[in-house]
C-alpha cells in the first residue's frame, strides 16, 4: 500500500499535481545547474502537423511548461497538407540542431503520413517521448536500459515510488495494452520485480484478475469500467483514463472521468489518483525531466548531434538513421510479399 504519511496522499487521494510540482522544481534546479556549468540550456522541439484543436492545446501547454522551468522551446508547425517527406525533412533538421536536445512529434498525424516512419526518424538520442523502436526494444530486454521511457508510464512509476508503494514481489494488474501506456508500464513494473498481468479486450473474468492486484494501472480508455468491487482492500490505483461523459450541468456540456468508478474504488483502495489532477500533470513533468536528462548527455559529450546527411559523403549516417533505413526497407519488402501473395500462382509448388 502507499505510504499515507507522504505529503502526496490525503484522504486516500494521490495528488498528481503535487508530485508533478515537486518534479518541476527539481527540473528547474537542474536547468540552472546546467546553465551555470555549460552556459547552455536544454531545448525541446515540438513538431505538429495540421490544425487539430486538441493537439494545438497540448502543444501550447508543453511550451508554457518549458518556459516555467527554463527550457528553450522550439516549434515546427506544418500544414495539414504537408507531405511525408516534408515532415521527415523537418525531423532531420531538428536532429542536427545543436540547440535541440529533445524532439516530440505531436500525435495523431494526418492519415496520409506514416506515423511509424516519422517516429523512427527521430534521433534515438533525442526521442524524449520514448517511442523510437530502439528505446522501446531496450525497454523489453532484461539487463538493458533505454535512453528514454514514454512519459505517461514513467509518470505512473514515479507516483508509486514517491508514495513509497512497495512494488517488488507485489501483484500488479495493467488494464489496456496500448504502445503508449499499457505495454510500457507493464514492462516497467516487471523491471521493478512486480508480478504483472496485462489485461485486454480478450481477458476472461477480468474482475477476478484485478481483484488479486496490489497495484492497479487503469489505461483502457473506457469510462468507469472498473468498479469498486474489483479493487482489493489496500490496493493502490493509478487511473490513466481521461474520458469525456455528457454532463449538462457543466459549461462545456461534459466532464472528465477516469477508467475507474472513483468513489466506489476509493472505498477499498489505500490510494487512488483523481481524474483530472492525477496522471495528467505527471506526463508533462516527465517530458521535462527527459529533456533535461537528454541535454545533460549532450553537454557532457555522452551523446552527439548527428550531422545532416550529405549526398556523396563517405561518412556513415548516425545509427538512428540506419535504423530508419532498415525499417523503411522492411516495410517495402512486406508490401512486395503481400502483393505476391495476392497474385495467382505462377507455377510455385
């Protein structure tokens, strides 16, 4: 169970805003130290394609957060009609920019752009979102550590650690298997020596599985699907869900709820995150922390900015560019194989 003696838990409510505020204060102090030592500040670049209002709002929030902690903010605002090559060229420019230490591609991208290819184009050394295949791959491997971990899962783990919640040897249930939250947070819990069950749409008797868990991470994107009867007495519940439900009493006509029925689950839980005000503030705080950690590696020479690719140059491209080329080749080969399989037999036995 969570330590109720910490300043972050009151009346069983785990205050993500308070934890995030502490993290931001630590990031601000680190930025000042880096500035004093190297006469440089960390830089975060956000690439956004199109005019989605929700994406524009998220980008503004991230820029404001950067300003508050002293991180330089850079933006690449591309129109909805931008070609895939234009997006890739923008990412390549940011990869080579010595003032940029973290690159975030705001999702979702327009349908005509290959999201996987663009995310893979981000230099693995600047992948502060943690979505590069090499970072995700290292997260999956025992004895290996990624340069970056996706921000929301990392925020979930930080909430557990800062409330002194025991993890090693405990049972954890993760509801939802997305690449953004469910899968990586399950892997992080395994690395912390929890016994993890990953629940999904095909899980049978999910209630019985969740009821055994000492730690519950709800990331299914289904409003209030987890009921109070599912929660074991003394469990810690991290609710990642942010779901709008109709509410005529609200000015916007809706309110936000989590994946857990909050009041019901709170009765049995030792601690539970509210929605909003739980995991949300942690996501941006961890993005800031990832960016500062990245800048420190560049400043001390551990990482180097990849040079822009020059046609005819004898120099080999950076290893993240090699990975991108390999991915693109594999994608092309898969398309050929699928096309071959759809054609009539040509005498093959």
